[in-house]
């Protein structure tokens, strides 16, 4: 779950928007961030917002897990096939067009405040699920098979941790991490392959 969260952060539809998102949430420019102005507070509330959604997803999925477990063998087989198909997509063997789409919720003009950053975190968790869906779906599948609300919620909490901590690190050390961000952008295809192997 932790690895899936980190890889979700490094995905092609998340990593490129991190600097402008942080700048917008904190009410400063990317140039000011490069000069040392911090976006950490806004990033913290943003991560809190997306974590809220993922924790609720984990609890809800686990609550329905008992129903799925009553048909465990069939559900496990179908789930495995879906996750493997997602893996093949990221490996470039099977292309699933709907995974290249994004549904973005408009959170309005919410930049520059802690509450606005929290709202954007909620919108991000809902709006980017088509892109991060394969990794998130794999963790939700495991949570459903647990049939235990506490454990399912914890799994999604770890996923949110893996996705959220890089946001906080970039916000706290942005001037020092611009080179690393550029490196990951240059190797996006390899990152997608790694996602596929993780899911497979």
C-alpha cells in the first residue's frame, strides 16, 4: 500500500502538477517557492483532505467486504484479473483508454488558505481516481477481501501516507528537489512499467 501510494505520486498525471498545485494552494508563485517561501502548511491541509477521502473509501470497502467474502473465490478471481489487466496497461502490453482520462472536480477559487487546500485535497482524491485508479483499486480490493473495517481503513491510510508524504517533502524542500522532480519526469515511462510490475 505504501509503495502504491508513492508510485501514484510519481504517475504522469500527478507529478507534473505538483509545483503549480502547491503554489496555487499556498497563494504564492512557483518562483517564490524556488526562492524559499514555504508551501508546507497548505500541503499539510491538502494531504489531510485527500487522506479523508481515502480513509472513508477504506472503511466503506471493508464494510462491504463481508458480502464479497461470502462469494470469495469468484470475487478473488475477478479482482485478480482486473488488477492484472491494470498491470498490463502500465507495462504497455494492453492499453485501456479510460485510464488515460481524468475527471477533475472544480473546487472553485480556493487557493491561498488552509481550508481551501483541504477542499482541493478532497477534490484531488475524487478527481484523479481514473489516473491513480489501478494502484488505488488494488489496495481497495485487498481491503474488501479483509472484511475488517479497521484493517481496511488502515491499508488506505498507508496508501494515503505514501501519496501524501512526497507532497509534504516537495513543499518543505522545493528548491532542493527540483532536480529530482525533473529526473522522475524524464523517466516517466520506466515509472509506469514499475507500476505495472507492482500490480502484476
